[in-house]
């Protein structure tokens, strides 16, 4: 991707694992929403379900099923996954479906 490549916003249904800082305001869903809202490639979050979590010494690893709108150059699932994992705090993304 170069600075001149046009970005497209696509809707993606995905499973995401991310880090939520311990002591984050609210519950796990609110903490996960904060991480997603701060991630540069994410334009909006349409639906979020927490499906698992694992506390660590400093953070909580949270597993989500989420529908998000993502800024991306390429619209295939692999490119959307790469864009999502470029977001700070996002560990993995497994995109099941991409809609333009």
C-alpha cells in the first residue's frame, strides 16, 4: 500500500482477539469497544459479542465475534485481516465475510 492507493470501506464479519488493559473502564465489551474504536483501520463497529477471555498479568486477552467497517485498499478477506491486525492491540483477525 502506498500513500496514493485509495481506501475503500468494507463491512467484515470477523473473529478478533485483542488486548484490553486491566483497569479499563466498564466491562470487557466496553474495553474491547475502546480498543476497536482506537484502531486506525476501523471506521465503525456494528455488532460486538465477547465469546471468551484470558486474564494475564497486565492485560486481558479477549475473543470477539464482531461486525466492523474497515478502511482497506484491497477488499479480499486476507487484506482485511491484515488491515485489522495493523490496529494497535489487535492480536488476530479471522474474517468470515467481506461486503462492499
